[in-house]
C-alpha cells in the first residue's frame, strides 16, 4: 500500500512519464531531494528534465487551482523574457498532470533542465546587480498577469499571526512553553507591515523564495530562476528580504542596487527589509513544522525544530528589546 506523500518509485515514474509526455526514449528517473516537494532528474534520449511531484496537504497550497496558477505564471514570465523555467506541455495539452495511486492522487509537472550551474552565495558584484535586475523585472512584468486560478496572499495574518500560532502549538505540545514573550515584538512587526505603502508597485506577485538553491547561472544565458512553489501576492520587499537572509551583506547591497535600476524603493520599504527578514524566519519555522506533518516525520524531529524556533524567537525578542533601549 502506498503511504500518503510517499516517495514514488522511479520505475513507476518512468512508465508514467512515457504515457504522459512525448519524450524520446529511453527514459530514466533519479530521485534528487525532498523539500517542499519531491524532485527527480529525468533523462530522455539526449535531453534532461526536472520532474516535480507536489506534496499534498501543504498549509499554503489548498487545491489544484493553486498549482495551475503557479504554472501559468511561469509560462507568462517566460513569454515576457523573464528567465523563469516554464513547464512542459503534456500529450493532453496540460501543464499539470496527475498520477493516480491506490491511496491518493499526486500532481506532477515536468520542466526543462535549467541552463548553467548552481550559483554560490558569494556572487560577484556584476552577478548580484544582474540578479537584482531580474527580480525587479519579474515584479514589473507580473503586474499585467491575469489568471482564472487563485493563489494565496501574504498579509500580516499569513506572515505573522498564523505562523506564530502554529509554532506555539508545537512548543506547548513538547513542554517548551508559550510565546507570550514574543507578543510585543510580533506587534511591532505587524505595525511595520501596516505602515508599508501598498500599491501595484509595492505589493503584487513575488517569487517568494529566491534563495541560492532556486537559480542557476551561465555566462552565456545569465540567470535561470525556478521553484515558484512559494510564489503569491505579497510585499515586493519579501524577495529582497530573502536575499538579505541568504546571501552576504555586500551581495545583498548589490542586489538592491540592481533592483533599484528597475524600481526605486520607498524609504520605509528599504528601512523595513531587515525586520521583514525576521518575519520570514518566523514563517520559515511554521512552514517546516507543517511539512514535517505532511511527510509524517517523527516526534523527535518535530521537537528539535520547535526548540530551534523557540530559541530563535527569544534571540529576536532580546535583540528588539536592546534596539528599543537605544532609541
């Protein structure tokens, strides 16, 4: 019997791909990694692809429509010369396909293998500026995108309130305590969000997670951006806050420089990015705990993540208190 969200057999997937897509043979699949979805390397004839198997019951993806939105968005961005990797079309003219198992339906999408190689966190200045321009162009072009499908909104409730409630469920469950100590800091983060300008330029579709594992670079083709699983409607500085968290400070500064060649940031947008990065840490722990439930992780792993979340929130709260003392 197939477990819910189990890692699928490679031979089973090879047969399914031959049925779903017009690929040259022979077809071979190799499991790569499980993160917020499962990914496989696919070789078909002399071509390489990436197969994504979507995990069911994620907190931020509620139905098949949400995935259709993502895939349509990728196709649209590619048509506007934003270097996003679009999905392949199946024999039945579908971007999203399904595999019926004994216990569940798993949704799948196939993508061309990105050109170039994985990037290093320590980008050169020219690369970082070009990366910022890519993010700026993505934001600008996305304003005209329209879809019959739905996608979630990253507002204060989704970014702060619900993630904190989710984390507290686990810290209480494992006897680590409640999060009352963080309420003041959370309130200030919400106040900061509410003070941000909110118009077509500052709030709209975003990538959601432009960390180093989600882009390739080649000297010939530049950047290739993929894994839009966290895309949605949010504050545009969200993507820049991810950069601040994931890359060295000098790289972040150069990315912002490139971004502002496309769109000039408001003063309070730029000033709020470090605090928005704190918001992303809160949401990250909530997302991880949700994924541990989705994938059936053991209690020891869940407790470890809950403990790390508690430690991080205390550090953030202490840092904010010290900043208040200096003001």
